[in-house]
């Protein structure tokens, strides 16, 4: 941890990549963990298969399961975690280039991260669109309908000329233009890559780790090692985002290679962040950001 903290402290353009593991301690389950993940617990919705909840055709035929899931996940019901506040602290200290998130829960914003510093690769609940007309719909109107239930959602559809959904990327839909526009620039500028709480199993997000320059320190905080074989999987070799890389691209994580700048912390995101904050001697700043003047809960916890 001391090596990675030393590299981290001198960085000026930190790029952060995060997945569902970042929000688990907030009470939001991830998608793929056996037994506790959302996909394993969607049988209550009567889906033909778990991923159907994010399938546009299935949503068109039967929107109720997705709206039920939205009711459970809608922002405002969960508090940001230590790891969310850590990303915000990086911005406050002027070190954050950008945060690329797979999460749709908007907890990065709730922790104080400005919109311009966030790329929601899979969309989120910040806006809504009618899928029939393509016109924007006030997201508060959708939230109210979702919270009221099925009849209110049907009435909203009648008002706007078709089903309305938050701008969350479904399977088969294009990622936001912001993802493509900023990923190339930000990863070339990156001088430290922090990856937290992701399985790195969904493209093109997973291949972003290739886009930093060789030798740039990369720090993975996760419950298990991932990303080591990204350069060898036939499925990933032909990824559209990877095919545009130059010969100077990075490889998959090389945690066991001598003199590698890749470091792995095994554990929860909050634990990894707390340890990093302690080694960096940032406890007071972190507590001030989270709790305000006079409170030191993180310091006591660490």
C-alpha cells in the first residue's frame, strides 16, 4: 500500500473506474454475486431470464418488472459510501480527471461529485425519455409515477405518447456519446488509474484499463482479482473499443509480474479506501468532507 500511496500522492490526473461493488455497503446489491446479486433475486418479477429486466423489447411488452426495480433503486433512498466520498475528495483536492461509473444509482453525485467530472457509462436516473417519441420527459414526473405504481405509469405513457424510462442503457442500446468522447482524452491524460468494485466483465467498459499509457500505476480494489486475462480472451480481442488502440496500449493487470505498477487490494471498496486514506494521512480532510466541522467518525473507525 505504501508504494501505491506514494504514486497516488504525486498524481494530478487520476481516472477512477467503478462498478456495483462500490455501492454494496450502501445497501444496493450488485448484479452478479451468487445468492445476493440482483440477477439472482429477480425471480419475484416472473422474468423469463434475469437480464430481461434491462431488455428493451421485454420492457415494451411488460414494463412492470423494470418499474418495480426502479422503485427499489431510485436515488434518494440510499446514502453514499466511504468510497463515493473518496472520489469526491479527489475532485476537491484537484486530482480527479474523471470518474467512469457503471452504476445507475447516482451516488457519486449524492457524494458531491460535479456532473462534469462523472461519466455514467450505463446511464442513470438523472433524466428520462419516451421510447416511442424520443422526447425528453421530466424525470420527476417519472419518479412520481414509479412510486405510485402501475396505473400511474400507464397514465404517464398516455400523456407522453409511449412508455417512459429513465436514461439507463439497456442491452443493445448505444452507450452515451459522453463515454466515447471523454474516454479517449481522459485515459491518455491519466497518470494514475483507480479501479473499484467491478468484475470487468462488461464491454466496452472493461477494456478501458487498456487505454492508459504503459507504466501508469493501476490500483484495483475488489473482492477478487479481475482484469488479468483481458488481453487473452478472444471475445475481448475484437472489442470495437480495443481495435482502435495504438501499439502503446497497456496490457491486462499484471499483479504478479516483477516491477509491475499494478497493485491489487483484496477486500471491500470502503476498506481499501479507508486504508489508502490512512496511509496518505488524509483522515482530517476526508472527515471534513463527509461530516463537516468537528466530526471525526472516519478517523475513529480507522
